[in-house]
């Protein structure tokens, strides 16, 4: 009986000293994403900084650069190859990357929202109730790209997005977004 009492007390002591991790869920702000807009931005890669504009008209995008324009919908095609865009760019810019169907877990102080479809998976990390990063994964679970959310503007869009993968690391600095 004494052993059982001792083990119970020791268990309570260990449990009371264990660190408590609290994950704060992400509360979406009620921000309406404009249907049609023009975003003026800079893409910076190392010390290089390129001005660009992204124009969204209905479901079509136009990327305006100093070397020409690129029109696309859900994938970018150039030089004989295409890259599927796994998430709508306007939702990415405004941080609307969490869906109701996403599964929620808690790990190392992050609230993690997991979702996706048969083409890609995503893991959205929330820290202290704010978007921190989104990992886009291939269907087999290997990481394709990470997007870090920095500096949210008063208008609701993120002024800085950092894009990383194994061989690429660049920033998108959004100056302004205007409805058109």
C-alpha cells in the first residue's frame, strides 16, 4: 500500500512539474479579399531587387515585370515547363490559407493546420495566434516550398512573404494593393 501511495505522489509531482504547452488557435480576421486588384511589389533575391506588379482580374493573373508580362490562372508555364500553383495567390497574399476542413494539432508551441488534396498537402503553422509559415508538400509528404508570413498591413495583406525551398530563397515585399 505504501508503494502505491508513493508512486501516486511521485506521479503527481512529475505531472505538476511538466511544462505545459498552450497552442493558440488562429482567429481569422474578417477581411474581404478584392475580386480584382493590382499589387505593386518587389521581389528580392540576395542583393538584387526587381519591381513587379501582380494584376488579378476575375480568375486570371498577369505578372508584369520589366522584361515582359506573364498571364496565367492556376499554373505558370514558361520555357516548355509548367508549375502548378497549389493555392490561390490572392489568398496567399491575404493569409487566407486555413480551411475549415484542415486538421488541427499542437506541437512545440505551434498550432498546426494540415490539409490539401491529391496534388499537394499543406501544413500551416500558427504561433501566438498569428500566421507564421506554410509548408507546401508533395503528395508523398516531402517538403516542396515554405512560405513565411511577415508584417501584416492595416489593409489585411501581408507586406512581406519569404519563400524558401532547398535551392531557392527570396522575398516578396508588397508596397500596396489597389482594387481595380
